């Protein structure tokens, strides 16, 4: 009887201590100055550090027969940038238009620098499973 109580106590303690972590849906804060500098310098690695954590929140959604299954994610990513970095203007140029494996999409970010409009194109990997991620930046 004594061992049964001890066993019951241990099992209760073990199950009570296990907590399933719930994933966060709060997007990370964006460092707009660093993003702008990275865009000017065409620094892909810095952009990955700054933007991939935000893109990681946009994992696969249901297909809904969209031409681009990531259309809603891109809209949410655009909203995130526009809300946090008002000096940056974003636009989805194409979804899944680069036929690599996985397909890539083009995402435009423009801003003013020294009285000139600077436009940069992000190449974003759009896998069927897993998060979106930046793979390159170019003019």
C-alpha cells in the first residue's frame, strides 16, 4: 500500500510537471535601421538575421486553390513591415515564379535614400512545408 501511494505521487508529479509549450504568434520586433542598411548594402546574411525570424511565423496554410499558396503569408509579412517600418514600401511581385526546388517568390522593398528611391528585390524560399525564408537580395 505504501509503495502504491509513493508510485501514485511520483506519477502525478511527473505528469503535472510536463507542460506543452504553445508556440508564440507574436512576431519579433523589426530593426528597421538595420534592415534598411542591409538592403542598401545588398547584405543577404544580415537580412536573413533580421527578417527570417519574422518569416518563420508564416508556416504553411491550407491551399484554398490559390495560385500562390503563400499569398496570405506575404500579405501578413507586408503588413508586419509596413506597420513597423513606415519608411519602407513593400510589394509582392510574384508568388512561386522562380521554378527552383523549393520555389521562390519575389518581394519588393523600396525606400528613399539621399533623395533617390532605392528598390531591392528579396528572393524568398516558399516551400510547401516549413517556414518562408530569405535566400537572396538584388536590385
